[in-house]
C-alpha cells in the first residue's frame, strides 16, 4: 500500500521539538532518523519504533508487530498514541539514547 506524504509529514511535525529529525525513503516506505540514528519506520501509514529496553519500560501497553513481511517485531505505535507529541517525543528520546548511530558509507 505504501505510506502517504501526509502521514510522514504528520509524524515529523510531532517530533519537531527534537531537532535533527528527518525521514529517508526506503523501499517505498520511510526510515525515521533522529541525530543520524534510525529510531523508527513508517510503513503503510503506521509507525513502528525500534525496540529498546528503555522503550519497553516506558510503554504502558506493549504492542509489537513487524513493519513489513519477514521483519522482526518492532514497537507498533497506534495513530492515537503518536498524535500526542509530548508522549511520542519522550519515547523517541528514550530510544535515541539506546540506539547505535548508523554507519556512514565510505566514498
């Protein structure tokens, strides 16, 4: 199905207070980056946050699902939840602290 531009823009809008947040197109969907760390995927207009121990402790109701067929489970964040910018920013901030930065490609 694919993710719409509106969904991607809405999620980025919710995270604007975090600073360096952007989305990269990946296979028709989007990888969500903060401070050059991949912290989430936007797939089929749904948000999936990279699983971390801190994120698991933060989430009151843990729902996991694969962001695409054959993928490992990530934290599924319902639209109802990601519409709360403060809550989402807190989850992403917790996730950023535990995620290793993406390796830069050598030219």
